[in-house]
């Protein structure tokens, strides 16, 4: 059982899944099999965004949390995924990464924060042909040409930074919870070109 394509997830350098769950402010969290949790994170939708979040047990020192609901942080204008993981990193006291990818509209994003500081954030929307975010220096693990990134680039980078969830043959039991209604609003500001419509509405 794996995930990664057509969804969004975070990776926290922590072996304490309970702390990750608290930082994400999930409700109704309960144990779940990997298969049921991943399926729920993809299938549950509310006005275009999923509400269910599956949190893994530690994988090679990282705890992952996956949900189509995390797309909202790429959809904010300006995108807020960098600020969001910086806040999570500060609260958890560890490195936190964000990844999202959707091949239908060729929208691909990634970010990394350490000790509460955003170090790198990048987001590209093929639907509009724009770079939504390009914050911080490009890391040596990123592809040489970022003009047309694809989902394969996102998976490769995830594997180099932390864990590539698309190659996980078997995800053990974890926890399934639900996002609260209140999503944090964006704060800092990398200013992208304005977009006419959220990219996920082209699914």
C-alpha cells in the first residue's frame, strides 16, 4: 500500500505520531490499517478538499500524514504551505516537509522547514503555466530544470529529503483523523501572480 500521486502530505522528522496528530489538530482520531487510512485520505471530500488525514507510524525516523485536504495550502493565494510547515516545525521542534502533486493539472509543490524556519518552498501550476512560489535557494537534490516539474520529480525529491511514499510496499497500521473546520490563514508572503480559479477545481 503506497500513496503520493494526486494527493498531498507532510513528513515530520519525528517518531512521535501522537505529537504530529496534536500539531495537526485532528479530531476523532482512531487506529486504522494502512490500507483503510490511505483509502480514506483519498476518497473523503468536502467541497473539493478531503477532510480525512492518515498519519503513519514512524518510517525510517519520519512520521507522514497524508490528505487531499492539504491541497488547500497550495490553493491559498498566496500559497500558504511554506508558512504552514514552518509553524508545524516550530511546534514539533523538528524538520517538517510538504509535498503535493496532481498530474491532471500538472501542479506540483514542495517545501522544507527546520527549527521553525522556512528554508525552501516551490510550487508550479501547469494549468496556468506559472511558478506560484519560489522561496529560498534551490537545494542540490532538486532537479536541474524546474521549468516543467512532474510528479516523478516530487517523488524523487521526497525520497532524497525524507521518504518516498510511492514506493512503500506495505504501510503498517497508523491513525485516521479529521481536519477541523478552521484552517490557518496564510501569513508571510511570497507574492505570486493572481490566479483566476483554484487549480484543484480542474480535476
